């Protein structure tokens, strides 16, 4: 059975006089598939609530709120790190961008990243998936995780330390070599 959360909204079925509300709370099998797609250890309490309203003569605006609890491995220790995501989400669908064959081969990206081309459907589930992927912490880190200094070098050479990289480390070494004269 298909998850109703994955059903796109048809533009032809929506009112141009008032907003069309949506509330997505995906079923467990859909959440599991989403967790696997995003490479998460766990995904819970996923919800995406909002509305699609007419904007201008033929455009549409999706405004919503994404909530989810994600569990990812810590980048230092690999222990599970739980993060609560609460994000406002907005997309604007513009008819000017409808036909991609009319667009030039090279085109600057618009300043407003929320602008999307308008098709015959608006898919809140796809928007939720994209927004969740963008909201994930890039480097989740457990609160007690500390990265100790690691020194690497080829066999037979002294490893470079953080102190060696400092701007005046070379001058200090030269001064020490010359006998410490000022």
C-alpha cells in the first residue's frame, strides 16, 4: 500500500482563492526508506506541515515547517549523535521557469534558491526529503568527543606537529641553531 504522504498535489485540483493545507507524517516503512536513502542510523518523529498558496497570476508558494529527529555517527568516535531538526521551508513555483528547453544552455543561478520551475504538480514529500537532507548536520559530534593530535610522517622523518606550522616556528628553529643570539 502506498504511503499517502508521498502523493503530489495537482495544480489543477487546488483552489486559486485560498491555500491548500498539507500535513505529512510518513508511515514507518517510508521513514525507514528515507533513513536508508539519507544514510542515517535512525530517523524518528518526521513531520512536514504547511500550505501551498497561489502567488501572483500563475505562481504558487509552498510554506511549511519540517520537524525530525535524526541519529548520525559522530565524526570523531562513531558513537550515535541525536539531533532534533526544526526548519522552516519555503519554495516558490514560477511559471516562467516551466519549460527548461526555452532556457539558455548557460544561465546564472538565481539569488533566491527557493524558486523552482512550475509543473502540473507540487510534491511536498520531495520538498520535505530535500529540506531534510540539507538540514542534516555535516559533521555531527558527540559532546564528549575530542580529537587528539595526530602526527603522520614518512618512515625515517620526524612528524610535523601543530607547533611546527605556526608562523614563527621556523624563525625560532633558526635562532636556536645560530646559538640563541638576539
